[in-house]
């Protein structure tokens, strides 16, 4: 019922001004009651039964209340409530995105909180939440690369796979070229208007059979735009390691990101290079990419309206009829 009422619109909402009459009528009735006096005076009520008229006394205001309800329902009916059945034709210019994430051991450094890898996963999942119309895939890499999730619009499944990403899934290292090549391969047969790779790493390429710039050339040939993100603070970063006693300790490691290569990859493919030195800057980078890569959606909306005054007209008629019946039968009074 509430949902139905929320969908109601009125053709003549200006008639709601008539509701101002209702409190005036109620006020007039109250003033009339206060001025009314008994027409028969008795010295005592001892010999008059008190219970027989209790119900009538309590119900004597009912006809007037019914009249006010009837007037209110009639005003709503005159305002012409209408429900609308609507549907849409939606045309989407889709974007296919492959998120390519470094999961090497250095991603456990804690210059981002709780560490680079977890911070990157969290921000990436927020990015996915804002892209309901796009197909998104996930490629991870360290010493090797593999597809964690192919292109899909089932973002709930994708985010569950994101949660499972962790360091140690494959041999350690940083095969940036292999990660990019795998991502491009996922987009090679895509028919989307725009194909994008978001490549995130915190190091320099030191593994794999495909050099990063070669992978960038392949991306350019297939019309894939690459946004590269270097993750890590400037200078030294705290890196956790387990001591011989089984406890966790920290050592300071120098942050070495091959910004030159990442910049070249982005420039060759029409993308951009970004540097994330903390959680907030990483969030800002994804927000900017989100704005740069927006799907075009054309929506044509159709509406069919239906008059809904009849229930209110019936309520008004029922109230007036019941008021008339009570006034001339059970609650009839002498003038």
C-alpha cells in the first residue's frame, strides 16, 4: 500500500488547498458543542438510568467525523490521483576493464594501510561498485601472471575473487610485462567501444619473458588504453618479516618503482601514469580514472498513466451514506 501511494501523482494538486476547509469545519463544530445547553432541566438524575445512553453519547460525534473524512476523500478524488506504469529502453556504450595487480612480496610493505596489497584491493573494489554497466576482469602477477577473473558483469563474483587475492599465490618476482600482456590478451577479442587496463605495481620488471614496453606496443596495436599506477611512499617503507623466534619485526626497504617505464607504457597507449604514496592518493587516482572512463548511456523512458480516483470517491460516498444513515436512525436527535 505504501509503495503504491509513493507511485501516485496528482493531475490537479492545486485543489489540495480545499483541505483548509476541514479544520475550519472541525473548529466550528467544537464551538457549537461548547455553546449548546440542555433543553430539559431536572433536579436529580437518580431515577434516570445512566448506562442505556452511554454508547449513543460516545458515538454522537461519529456522523460529523464521517462527514469530514468523506470531504477529505472527495478532495483527494477531485485532485485526480494517477499511477504511472513506466519502462525504459537503455542503450549502453560499454567499457571493458582489466585490473592488473602486482601481488609480489614487496606489496606487503605497510606505507599504505594496512599494507599496499590490501589497500589496493579495497580501493579497487570501491571502483568496481561504481561501474555497474561495465565488464571488468582481474589479472594478478608476481614472478608469473594469471587471470584471476575473466571479463564479467557479475561484480559480486568478481569482488569475492578479489578478496581471495594474496601474496604467495605464484612464484615471487615482478613480471610487469607478463601481467600487461595477459591483460591485453583478455581484451584482444573484446568488441567494446573502449578497452582499458589499470596496471598497479610497486616495483620494477625483473621476471618474465615479455618486456613491459613490448607489452605496451601490443596494447597499442589492439587499441587498449593503459593507466599505470606506481604504489609506494617516497624514500623508505616499513616491511614486515618473521624473526627466528616467530615474531613479526620490521625493516626499512627502499621504494624502487620504475616510473620511467610506467610513464612510457601509459603514454604509448593513450593512458596516464599516477603515483600513489598513501591511501588517499590511491583513492583519488581511481576516482580520476572513473571520471575519465565513463560509459555513455542513452535512456528512453515511456509512461502510461492510470486514473486512481475511484477508491477515494467510493470512500467519500460510503462516509456520506453512513453519516446520513446514523443521523436518521440510531443517532437521530430532536431539534
